[in-house]
């Protein structure tokens, strides 16, 4: 049902992007390109086959903003908000759908969670839009232009959508560290996971903060997210310091590395052309995009907790332990199974997609194809410039990857597996030689 609902959301978005007034005068967009843009917006990816700044009118930009909100909050969450507004009773089936769509473990409190997520997202976007709008006034002649760019940038960064209306992503603001800093904060707030933000908010409001206990999910997510952020920034800096950053000042090089470490995880914004980076950096960034953002966030990929559990399992196994212990807790066996299922299926999807595009896109290199595929799967939106040159089959593969990345691999696997059936019997256990 969730997969079906997202397909309906894409169909509605496609219809909106086909309206005549959303395009600039004299501009025509094929139905296939409109479908690609609809999927990219619903999945908050940001890969485009047309230039948003020269293709869409102000009305079209507003439509894209609304679609990005739909994709970021989630189709079931939007449905919940509508149900609450009209006073409709939310039954157990709807709560189960919200639970899976929001990546929660229980149905308890999911409606309250959705309302909190909505309030958080809107608050973050309004704050970011106000700060950017004020600062953008020095770049634009009219207040209306500054407001449009401020709102769009704030929404694109917070939802990790990666769309831009400059035609050059964030390149015009390469030397403006204020805009880059605000965008990085918005990207992180959108990608770290809404349950984490809700717990931090509860911690700040707690009367006895010393007695407040963060959940294991928040601890693992936060440590993994910022650990990968630091590793990403250092990695990009080291790989590019004698290449694209060679002629940059020290602070310019550091900000470039930090910004792209944050953006690579799922945001898709850039301050320099991605083609300026060397091949090693692009492969490294593909790895970061494959991991993606945190669960219950606006980003895709295998997610930070999946990566953390896989690494923790390998460390525990190497040390001869039969359980994973971290932060004074044991990880449930079912969560380890889920993590490996997501990791292995994601690897298979990326490998198969890479092989298909190597056949259909003979002019593209392996690095370009891997970069495009991990960007789509991680709903990131960064590209080495081959998106609009892809064949029909290549674009279909990218659209499927964006869709899977937004729905989430757990929901995708559920949709393939059907209803869970419990066996009434079991077979004798026998050991198998491994390695």
C-alpha cells in the first residue's frame, strides 16, 4: 500500500508539472522528462534532466517546493495531517502504514510523532528561509527575488532535495561562508533523523537534564552521522588538497571539504563543479552517498544505522563475541538481520544497475555511472553531468533507484515478500562450513 501511495503521489506530481503555466514561455518539456522530474522531487533527490532555472516559471518553482515537502515529510505523514485536520479517526491499519513509512518500530505514538515532525520541519525551514532571505538581499535587486531564492534554498537544503534555481547549484556563493554554513546546518537537521531532533528538543525542555536518557537509536545515529561527516571532510580534503583545492586559500579549501561532506550524504548541493574533483574523490563520495542519511529523515541510502550495525557486527565477530554491545545495551538479533538484508540487497541493486548502465551508456565511464547510481539510490542528487545524456533505459534505471531510495529498502523488501507467515514446524539444525 505504501508503494502504491508513493506511485499515486508521483502521478499527481507528474500532472502538476505538466500544467502549462508551470513552464516559462516558449519552453516545452516532454512527458518523460516531466515524469523524471516528478520522481526526483517526490524522492527528494535533485537529479534533473532539465535546467530548473530556465525551464520553470515562478508557479513551477512553487509546485516543486510543495512536492519536495510531500517527499520529505512522507506520503503517510501528509495523509495523517489531512486526516487530523478533518477530524478523521486514524485506525490501526493507518497507524501501521505510518509506522513503516516513518521507519518506526511500534505503532504507539506514531500520530503524535508525525505532528512533531511536521512542526519541526516547518520551523526549521521558516528560520532558514528568513536568514537566507535577509542575506540574499545583497545579491538581488528586489525583495521578491531574494525571498524566492531564500525560501527555495531553505526548502531544498532542509529536505535534502538538491534542486536549485541558480542554474549552477551553490557555485555563485562559493566564497560566501554564511550561506554555506546555514545550508549545512539545514542539511544536517534534515538528514540526522527526526526522532533525534525530537529527543534533543525534549532534553532541552527537561527540568532535570542530568537524568534525561537518550535512546540507543539516537546515540548510534548521532555518533555515526557525525563520524562519517568528519571522515568525509578529512577524506575529501586530503584527496583534493593537491588537485582542485591546490589554488584555494586554506579556509576556502576547508569549507569546500566540509560543505561537500555534509552535502554528499543526501543533499546534492555543491559549491564547485563535481567534475573538478579527481576520480578517487568521486569514488569516495559514491561510498558516502551509498550510506546516505539516517533513518526517519529526509534522505535515502542504506542509512547510518545500517552501516553502524554492519561495522559493529564485524568488530564483535572478529573479537569472538556472539552479541553486539554498545552504550551499555545489546543490539536485538532481528535488527542485525535487517541491517545485513538492507546492506546486501543494496549492494546487489547498485551492482546490477551499474552493469545495465555500462551496457546502455557506452560513452560514460565506470566512475560516472557508479556516481550517478549511488546518487540516485542515496537520493542525493549530485552528478558528474551525464543525467540528461542518459538513454531511455538509463533514465528508467535511475528513476527506479530514486523511487526505491525514497520508499526505503525495508518497505521495498516487504512489498516483494508479501504477508508474513509463521511456520508451524521447524527443521533440524545443521552446521555449514564458512570461509
